[in-house]
């Protein structure tokens, strides 16, 4: 897993609450919106982008006990807080 969001002036939770669309059915998408998984690591949170189906499989591993919340986030917004363009085939 390699692509995470890191907003500068607010928490991941605040940013996802404003920019993300919550979902309880994580399904891989690419294009206008990507799936982001907010993971509670008990000491800190992480918000990873499921930029392909392999990443989604890693985030949805049934052996991973950590609480997770899911959000669909526009690609253009993700570019502001993550290196997503390094992980996708997009040229924009």
C-alpha cells in the first residue's frame, strides 16, 4: 500500500468529511472518483487511496482487524493532498 492522503492544515478526518462521499460498499473505481480508506490504527489514523484493485484487496483483507471507513473522493481533490498521479496511468 503506497498512496496516502496528507492534508496540510486539517486532519484527514476533516478533509474527508468535506471532500469525500461516505460509502459502506467499497467498490474499486477509477476516473473521476477514487476510493479512500480511513484506517484507525488506534494511535493514529491513515487514509489510503485504493488506486487499483490490488490496493482495494489489501484494504479489505478479512484478517485486518482495524476499523475502517470508506469515501469516494474526486481525483482532482486527491491530487491536492496525495501523490496519486504517481500511482495512476493518468497524464493530467
